[in-house]
C-alpha cells in the first residue's frame, strides 16, 4: 500500500514529503521511492520500476544513504526497506533526516 511520508532534518530543519510505494492498482508499473538526485542534490520521489538502474539516482533504500536506524521502525515496500531515522540529508549532508508516515493512499 502506498503512503505519504514526511521527511524532516533534525539539524537544518529541511522538510519535504513524498509518496512511497505503489497503489493497489498500479504497483506493478509505478513504485515511487525517495531518491537522492546526484545532479540537483535534492530528494525526489522516483519511479523505482523505471529508474532503478539510473546512475543519477541513489535510492534511500540503499545502505549508502542510511545511518543507524537505532532499532526503529522500517518502512517496507516488497523487498525495499527505508529507515525511519538517521538518513542522509541533501541540504546539510548529515545523517539526520527522519521519515514519518503522514497518510496512506
């Protein structure tokens, strides 16, 4: 099931929201996952089904963008796992970005 997540950095107060996971009828072709765009240096919601091999993106499900999750909840979408806390912040470049569930779609 898709959900809207909010991201908030504890250090620089960077905020954004994004959709995570496909819906009931489109999950086989549309699976939005947060990704770090290496070109713009921004967090974007990207269709994993189409862009998973694109070298311009690093997905937040990749260990490279994850810090210590401190035993917290993991947002799981099939085999993709997203940490709740201590993710890479695109603004201040620290592992201080936290994700919170905001709404189910």
